[in-house]
């Protein structure tokens, strides 16, 4: 699942997922919170980690400053 649109903004599903990462959260918990299968959440997290939008520590993920910035920019697109 792609997390970033061609125009550089986040997809709606990626924006929802990142919005839940204000505290370190495990993929299984994110799956429950956003109603997506764990495999899809893990795939998205890998993609976002490679893009520098999230960071992993001890099996939990947290949004980076770059993720916060892109989330804010992408939110304006969906308003």
C-alpha cells in the first residue's frame, strides 16, 4: 500500500495511521485502532520508516518531526 501520493502528500490511510503515532505504539495496537489488518499496518510502517516519517524503538513506532510536518501539510489537502 502506497503511503505517499504522487504530489508528495500522504494518502488518507497513511495520514490516519500517523495520527495515531503521538506515543510509541506497536503495530498490533495500531491495527486495532485504525481497523486495518496487521500485515497492512506493518507494510505501511516499513514504507514510512524508509521515508523517515516514523522511527522504531523496541517494537513500537513513533512519528518523527518529518512525519509531523508532512501530516500537517497533507491535512490541508483533505480539509
